[in-house]
C-alpha cells in the first residue's frame, strides 16, 4: 500500500538525459509501483541506470533514500557456468560485507523459498530455464532487503504463468515490506492490478499519472501526435 505520508524513496526534479527525455519530476513513496512504458529507444532503461548511478543526468536532479535492489534484463547464464543457484544468491547476500564472510545457508534457503526456487537450489544456473533464472535474479535483488526495487523488463520471454508468478512476488514484497518498485515493461497488462503510477515515455514527451489517467485514447494520441486508440477488453488494456 502506498504511503505518501512517508518520505519519498526516490524523487526526480526537472531531470533529463539528453536527448532521450527532459523535465521529468516524480516521486516514489513506500509501496508505490511505477510502471514505465513506451516504445523502444526512448530511454526507459536509462531511467533505471540513472538511479543506479551508471548513467549521469544531463539536467535536473534525483534523490535516493534507502537501499536498492536490481533485477536486470534477462540474459541467459552460460551453460558451463560452474555455479549453482544457491551460490549466486549467497554471493548477493555476502556482497559488501567483511572479506571472507559467507552468507549463512539458512539465509540463502530463506530467500530461495521466498521466490519458490527451493527445488532448484543445487542446480547449475546455466541449466535452468529462463523463468527459473529470473527467480534467482529476483532472490538476488531481495538479498539487501531493498527499500526500492528496480526491474528492467523482468517479464521478458516468460510464459504467462511465470509472468504471473513473478508479478505476484513483487506484489507480495510491496504488501509485506512496503517496497517501492520501478518496473520497465513493454506490456501493462501483467502488472495492471498492482501499478499505482504509470510513466509513459515517447520521443515527443512523457506523462505521469494513474493507469486510468495515462492509458487513454486522448493521452496517448497527444503524446504520439497522432490518433492512438486505447480500449479495455476483458479487463486488459489494448493499444491500437
């Protein structure tokens, strides 16, 4: 549940990354779920990189409070990588602590259980399916108990059942920990029920608001400079 009475976990003030987007101002509070939409090449991933500090703003500012977890775009692990699922989660837990310290097996098992990956804990990651590998990345992202979770196309190439499982885990995280989530996605429908805000980026500008405010025929037609039809069909958003 969104808590606007709490300080913003993340805020942008008149921020820009030229020539992708400019004059972006928004706030994310504990329990917010921001879905970032738009066509390829408009700077959706660059927005996440700015928060991570791997891409500099060309204008404006951003302020970040608390810890950050990151689920990157899916890339398959090499099949010959000699690491098990539990090894990767252990490395994420031990990151940034004293040298030679290892994460406890109990903590690793707890994270694996949280994402439903107990059964693949001792399997080499390169032998896992794309959906299974995404669960391991999610466990890694949860390792620091983040206040803000950055997700860059976390549902890419997953079947509908696995997409629902991944989104359910994110929604559970929001409910239990009030984690704020920033999620780049090409489709709003898998996250439609839990998105509290939408940022729609286009080459002509951007719009921020609720799903009902942003995903309308009038709003998207204005952003694209041409008629764009938005319809609701059986509870799904269809953009034509």
